[in-house]
């Protein structure tokens, strides 16, 4: 066999390959972190609302969002773990950050409402449609280009999860309606976050974006909680019951920060469409393992 000399790649090509490999590793790590944190948040919040008899989805949302607000502010302003590119204008906050926070609050609120009426497995079946709404909103915002491969991939993932979680006997119209609305808000929220983090002229680092977005979402969800849940919570003294389990309160706050931080990392490294299919595949595997 004749001797074939080894082909030595130029330094620029090697550097590009290393950069692409590092990017892939970072995306995969962020996706895995998000799936784990999201699954933990689902289980903790479901336990608080159902097992601890605290049926207040907006207030449970507030635990994670307020925790995210505090931790992200400490990380950026005090610990300097992420560079802060300066303050934002009032107009930018009102027109870009607050609307994104509103859809995040609505998505979490409606999603938690669905858990009061549906099983965790059936909620995950409905969430299989979230990549579809995310894809459509991404096309509308021109953050992704339509392609047969992308559409086929999202459709295949959705069909696979539906097939894996098809058996469901208890269906609540209220729960399904809440989950569908949550899915639409989630898709819009993800593409708005991607636009805010990656594609705007005023791009943010992930932790810095959380420092602005989490308080905005906290404002909306606390407004919902005060207007719809505060009176009943006070009359039935459910807040005292929750205070008797501080471990779950801290766990919900920590899980909320983990979900939001990992989601922001995935969106900044890849795209909003990377986020939902990664969770969809993981929950399908979890569902099959539990059968």
C-alpha cells in the first residue's frame, strides 16, 4: 500500500473546528441542565400545589421568579459573574422587557393551572405541540428560516411524543384550555427572549438578561396573584401552611432560577427552537421509563 502523507489542516481550520466542538458541548450541556432543572421544577411545584394543598398557581410561579430576580441581581451586580453592559432606557424596558415578562408570567401561570386539572404525563403530551408554536412564531419574527428539514424534525418529535403519551383517561377541558394557552404564550415568550438576547441591537448576556426579565415577569405574576389569589389565601390561611415547609419554598425558588438560567443559556447559544424539542424528547423518555 503506498504511503499516504498526513494532511495537516491550517491553524485557522483547526481553530474553527475546536470552536465548533466547544459550542456543541456548551449547547448540549445547557440543554441537559435545562431538562433536569425543568423536570425538578415540575415535580416540586406539583407537590406544593397538590400534596401540600396550596392551589395558587400564580403564587407558586412567584416563588421561582422572585428567586431568579434575587440570584441574578446578586450574580451580576455584586459577584460580577457576568458583564453588565449598562442600564437600559425606560422606553426599551417598557416596549421590550415588560412584554416578554408578561408572556413568561402568563405561560407559567397557565401551565401551573393545568397541573391542578391534569396529570403530569398528559401535560407533557400537550407540551409536545410547543415546538410547533415556537417554530411558527420564529418564522413570523424572522428569527428562523423555513426549511423542510426543520419542519420535518419538529413534526417528527411532536408525533413521537404524542405516540408515547397517547394513553390518558382523565381529560379536563379547563386543564386542556389552560395548557394550550400556556403553550402559545411560551412559544411567543421564547422567540421574544431570543430576539432580546441574540438578535437585538442591545444584546444581553444570559445572566444580565435574567436580571431584567425576571423582575418584569415577577411584577406581572404578583399582580395576578394579588388580584386573584390573595384574598382566598388569607381567608383560608394557606400561606401559613406553606410557610411550615420552607424547604419546598427554597426548592421551588432554586428550581425556578435553574430553569430560567439554563433556558437563557440555550437560547443565547443556539435558538428557541433548540429548547422545546430537547425537553420534549426527554419527557418522552421519562414517560416511557415510568410505564
